[in-house]
C-alpha cells in the first residue's frame, strides 16, 4: 500500500470498528481496530484513535490484552476525551439541586465570560463571595470549572 493511502485506510478501519461496536459485534470491532493499530503504530498516528475512542470502549479494552497493541492503546486512552465527555454527560444528566437566585445570577454572568472581579463589581459583593458562590454552584451541579458551567448554562437556561 502506498504511504499516501495509510491515513485513509486507518480511518476506514477505525470507522468500521465503530460500526461493529455499535452493532454489538465486539470481536469484529476489535479485529478492525487491530488492523488500524497495525497501520498506525509505525508512524505513531494516535489522534485518529483518540478522536473515536468514546465509540470503541469494548474493542479498546479487548486490545489492551494484546501485547503488541497495549502500549499504543494506553497512549490513545491518555489522549482521548472519552472519559471527560462521559463525566460531563453524567453531570449534565443528573438532576441538580436548585440554584438560589444569587447563584443563578453569578452562573449567568460566568456564562457571559465575566471575571470574578467584574461579577463582584456588578453585584456589589466581595470577590471572595463570588468565589464561594461559584464553589457552591460547582458542587450543586457536579462540575469543576467555568467552561463546564458555561456549557451547562447554554444547555439549561435558568428562568
């Protein structure tokens, strides 16, 4: 196979593995994934796998027991967003404790990109109060940072 066709062949095998896994054919998924790994390993082409890892959890797990593929799969899983995305989806799906009116105000301001200092100025409160309020919001919503809060607010508008 000419080297200019390796990347499309890798993607083809990865996508075939995704289809097999989605259909419940884990052995077929693992076989297709192993073929893609064999093509990608010599050039350390990890990102195509990391991009699709969330769709291949069982096939990836099966390849972890393959001595030749295991180090590559470990590297893929280190770069994959599958676990953080799963955690975010879980947090967004959880019924949350209702936010107080002040917490809703602060959350809305964070979602618009304001800093703690700017929020404190607009609400006439101390910056440390904004930090404490954010901490309470994060705890109630099961999130850990401003980006996740902004994402949450865009999908769960407060009334």
